[in-house]
């Protein structure tokens, strides 16, 4: 039986937060299958810290080149995915999101006719490899007779992203991503049948996040237990399985060996951005976070995840910046008390991050 502490350290290695990092941003995103990207600056850091260069600029370059794409493939929230994966993820996970959205559409008095008209307007505005900021694209809808008041605009753009019409593309001079047509931005997507797609989803989730459980994947992907088990049946021959308190956890067979090669590093100190996959990647966070402190990283359960301090595989506090410019400083708040070596490591790690380096361990 594997202890929870070992699970935490194995996850750090599986996610490439500790040990060998990926060569490119695209490789890092592909390894995790999808990276939570609701907080765009935080997502850049999350990917960068998993690469050998540790550069946020390299992640932006991958996005601008179309190698990595930011869109809404699952759970109705933004993620980064490898460009070739977006279409099949939308096909296998999108229908459940659309079912949930239908209730909200009734409240907003949105109709299929509104969605169809919005699609026509957006395709006309973006065809020919054009791109538009969100505000400009919403103006296109309003000018075309489709009201975007309230949350109508956000839901219409989300709908068009989830049905494969649009995605977020290049970054403009103001640092904001613009919308593009998906079939122009990703001209050669992978095409998978449903069972193959479910198998690919399960395999890559457990390789990049494991040890993790069926319930973890159900929560992470916004899928169903039935679909996850179908995928697991396809992926299982390529996965290892360990017992943790009587529950099966699946992982890459090489993860344990990789941990053995970097155990001291994995037990060190890490500063992770808010919404990092080390936290968001699991339905059950008990291996890395004492449930008593869960609200400290998501105050009031408002869905906004704070940046975390990790030591010896456990989340032991939160951190953030105060002030601006030359007066910008890091403030770290322990759940109880930071051990002396953790407190000493935090300022240097934060300074590296402020300087653009995402190698956030010490």
C-alpha cells in the first residue's frame, strides 16, 4: 500500500514540477493533456515551470505559433491544449457542457437562432485568417442584430468555441489574445473515434497527473464514470496501478523510477501559481492539502485559487505580490508556521519569478 506522502511526491514528478522538465512548452502542455488557463498569466507560469528553459516568453511563442491553443475544451472553463488535440477533445467532452449551458440560455433568453446568427457573423468577420479582440467581436454581434447584453455575449462566444468555430489565437501588441477561426488556426487536427478518444484522454491524464483515480479524472474532465472506465480499459495496459488506502490509483510505470532519481528535489520548496494543475488536476486533493486549509487556497469557495507554497509535497501556505514597480514585494502566508528553510527559500524563488524565470523550486 502506498502512503499519501508518496503520492504527493510522485505527482510532482509526473507533472514535471520536479525532476526532468520538458524541452518545449508544447511538450509540457501535451504531457498534461490540458492546463487550466482561466488565469492567463498564471497559466503561462504553470507551463514554463515544467520546461527546461523556464521561460514564459517561450509559452507565448508557442501560443502565437498555433502549437498550443487556449479554448474551452472541458468543464466550461479555459484550458491550454496542444493544437492537434483541441478538436477531438471538444467532440468527446463538449456535449455535456452544452447540456448544462441550456439551462442558463433559457434564463438569458438565448435561442438557437441567436447562436446560428452569431456563428454567421463571426465566420464572416474572421474568415481569411483575420483575428479580433473580444470587445471587437462582441461589437460585430451587436451590429449584426444579436444582443450581447448581460452575459449573453460571453455565452455566445463560449458556445462558438465549444462547437469548434473559434478559439483564442495570437497575442496582440497589448498582450491580449484575439479570436480566430479554429479550422484556419488549426488546419490539421487529429481525428479520433469516440472509444479511441476516451482511451487517449485516460492514458494521457494518468501519465501526466498520476497517481490519480477514476473519480479524479471524472472531475477533471467533466466526464462520466462510464466514459472514464471505457477509456481506462483502453489505456490500462500502458499504466501502472498502486493501492492507496484501498483505492486504485493509476500512473506512468516510469514515475516511481523518476522520483527515485530526484527525491531530494521533490521534497524541496516550490512556489506554484494559482490554478496550477498540481491543485486543480484532482478531485481529491487530500494527498497534497490538509482539508482543514482548503478554504485558505479558495477563500469562500469562490472558485478563485490562490498561488501556493509547496514543501515536501504538501501545500503549506499561500503567496502573492504586494505593491508595484520597485516596491513590489512577495508576501507568503503559512497555514500554521513555515519551517526555517522554507521561509528562507521563498524570497529568492519569488525574485526569480518576478524576473521572468519560472524555475520556482529551491
